[in-house]
C-alpha cells in the first residue's frame, strides 16, 4: 500500500507543476563523465512537457535503484536552470542531469552524467586530483561502470524517443539529430 501511495505521489509531483527546488550543488565540467545535447528547431516552450514525459517513462520502466528529483542547478557557476535529476542508490555518487531549455526559437535538450565520490567513502573509486575533481574516470569499478552505463542508456533511449515524437509533431526530421554521446559511456 505504501508503495502505491509513493508512486501516486511521485507521478503527481511531476504533473502538478511542483516548484523547482533550489540546489546547493553545481555541475562542473571536471565532474562530468558523459554528456549529450542537441538543439531542436521550433520547439521553444516545450521543455517542461518533455521533462515530465521523460520522468513518467523513467518510472514506468522500473529502472532499478533510480530516484528522481527536480531542482534548479547551476552549470559551471552560471544562472541556475531546471533539471530532472536521476540518482542511483547502487552507484553512490552517480547523477544524471536532464535539461530542456529555450534558446532563441529552439529547445536545447541535454544531459550530463556526473560522478562524485563523497570524501566519507573509504573506497574512493576515482583517483583524486589536486582539485575538487578526479583525474581518471576509468578507475570506476567494473560494476559501477556497468550500473551507470545501464541506467544512462535506458534514460538516453527514453529521451531520444520523446525527442523523436516531439519532432514528428513539428514535422522535423529526427534523423538529423546526433544521438551519440560524448565521454566515458559512448552511447549511440
């Protein structure tokens, strides 16, 4: 019963126009291990609806260990923007930030995967550099990398399907969208 109430609350949370939470965290380039972005013509104003659909699909696909939040997040210290954030309880420190922002008459759709181990963890899975960041993302354990890749691939595929449907409704050609990601994961 508690599970049903929780799911109802989560779906309502994303449909209700719930206010974006302020975030104390930022996305900095040295924390990003993978990313994807594209500009969609004539899609200005469609970002919130796209993020709501993606949030619903993530829940419907029962991705293990994933929890979702909506927050205002600053990218490299710039003005905070709204992001849908998928966090994985099994791969602590993994977050996938999904955004959709108006830019001119276009919609900039993007995501970043960040990985940050907490200083309280005994087994830091990434080698610390002299800065806040990490110098070698390949020192992730194989299981962490598999977990992050699996979750990110499913969410990326769901986002691509929603972008494809949105573009179809605008009579735009989805085949012009580069679906390949950059960084550690290299999802196609």
